[in-house]
């Protein structure tokens, strides 16, 4: 028999700082699905849910590792062959002064440890607005102060460098760039990156560069520049992983490469390593797929980019012909962030769209986008017929609603 308890478990007060707005939408989606409606999911950044199969040689590598007995804990910072492959790739891309490489449960885990080892309560990191929600959740957990800088929609969603400069204060420890960007799909220009490097240099900031989408550049004439290659003399931590370009987000393999002067980074990296040792290791057999991924055939990437280009073009064409929608064309990753000229909050818009047309997109405010502007984020991973059906439904929804 279950008796009624007289006490309840109270979450820590710092959890009040952690919000994840997207969850509320998932609850509505479950309700809509339980009424028997087919939902068109334009909210999931997981290529494995769509027609992007995992390259077979990676599955072979993981299977081989399991059969060879790599099923115990691995090295806390990452397997030797994996670290060597990550280093070789980084050096080939122009990274210098590599001081450390660490592999984790997706880049998300490494990001968490790198922020945890960096920040005291009340410190801040300059984070983009709009932002990928993981960062807000981790910073909230650490009781860090929010310090968002604007990405400029008028300037192709490039970081607003003047805004960044104006927000640096005595508690600012780092600046975060997500390039290519989630949720906007923007790729940052050399000029923007050089200005950020100058600010970091002037104010002694650590640069955090999330480049998990660096291989998903849609336009061939568009160059992706790793900010670490522009700042070999500054401390930079660059995040990457297998989830997106190698189509295995469920394997939870990501990493960070730390570059810059040894004197500047030594104590900090030791602090990150302590956290990595305490959690033992990243998933061991899957670490054995890192070297085969980075050094084996890359043919799938061509196919992925071509599919993304067609789906991006379809998305741009829809935005161009649809009243009340305007959009900076995404150039990388698989996200679009159209602006909505509507007389209501974007949260209300996406909720009603979900309830009435069964299309699931995330509202701009779910990414902390600036108040008074309305946006939605589209994931254009689904096949073209699904995207066409979803875009027709959104157009119809808009034309009836306003
Ligand atoms: N960074 C960005 C910008 C992302 O969009 C994501 C996932 O969507 C991640 C990091 C986390 O990726 P993972 O933990 O799978 O490496």
C-alpha cells in the first residue's frame, strides 16, 4: 500500500534560473497528437529522424569497438586515436597552439564543464540573442548573470559588435559565438570575427566558439572561418562533434579543442579536466568511431549538403512569396529564422499553428529573441514534400488569421 507522504522534495533555488520554453510546446504537441492528428515536425534538429542515414563505416567502427571489448570506461579526456584525429583535423584547418582536447557526451557536456570550470556566481558570458537554449540552461544552473548581445537581423544576423563592446563589464569572463548559427543559419564574416578577436584581446576574454555545424555549409561560395585560426595568441575553446555532420546525435560524442598560450589556459584546463575525470569517460565504443569519421570517406557530406541546399531554397522561396514573412536566407546548418509581421506574440502564433494546422515550429522567444519582435525557427531537415505541405499550411494559417 502507498501511504501519503507528509513532505515533498524541493528543487534547489538556483533551478529558478533555468528555463526551457520549448518544453511547453512539446506538451501541446502531445495533446494534438493524442487527438489523432499527424504532426509535421519542423522543430527537431536531429538528422537521424529524417532521410539522413548514418554512414555505414561509422556503424562498423562502433560495432568493431564493442566486439573488440571496448565496453568498459574509456580515458576521461578521450581515446588516443580520437584525440589524434581531432588534433590532425584542427591543425589542417589552421588551429595553432593546441593546449588540450577533450571528448564528452556530445558537445553539450563539454560546454557544460567548460562553463562550470570558468564561472563564479554573478560572473557573465556574452551570449548571442537569439541563442541555442542549452547555454541559458547551463548559465542559469551556475547562477551566472545573463549578458545577451544582439545578432543583427538587418546585417544578415551577424553579431552586433558595438553591442558586444557596450556590454562588457568587470564580471564578463568570455564571449560565445555560435558559427554557423542555431537558430539563424548565419555564417560569420571574417570582418565580424576579427572585430570580436580585437574585443577579446582588449578585455582579456576567453572566446568560446561553438562550431558544431562547420561542415554543413550550404553555399559553396561561402567560407566558414574558425575564429581560433584568427587568434592563435588568445585563449579559445572550440566545440564540435559527431552529432550533426556525421549523423549520429544519439551516440553522444562531442569535443572541445583549446588553443592559445599555455600560461593563459593551464589552470583553467586543469579545472575542466577534474570535472571530466570525475564523470569517468564519454561513451567508450563510440569514441572509437571518431577517427574513422574524421579520417574516413566524407562522401555523405556532399549528399547532405545537396539535400540541405534544395530544402533551404524551398524555404527561402516560401518566405519570399508569403505575406507577413521575411527571412535572411540561411547559409549553413539546417535552421531558418523568419521574421513574422503579426499583431501577437510568437508563442501564441506557434501554439495556434500547432493546434489548428498541426505544424510544429519553435517561437523566437524560445531562443530568447528580443522582445517586441516575432520570429519562428524552422528546421528544414524534412523531405521536400513534407516541407511543402507544412509551408502551405502556414501560409493558409496566416491568411485566415490576420
Ligand atoms: N551547439 C549547438 C549550436 C547545437 O545546435 C547543438 C544541438 O542541437 C549542440 C551544441 C549540442 O550538440 P551535441 O551535444 O549533440 O554535440
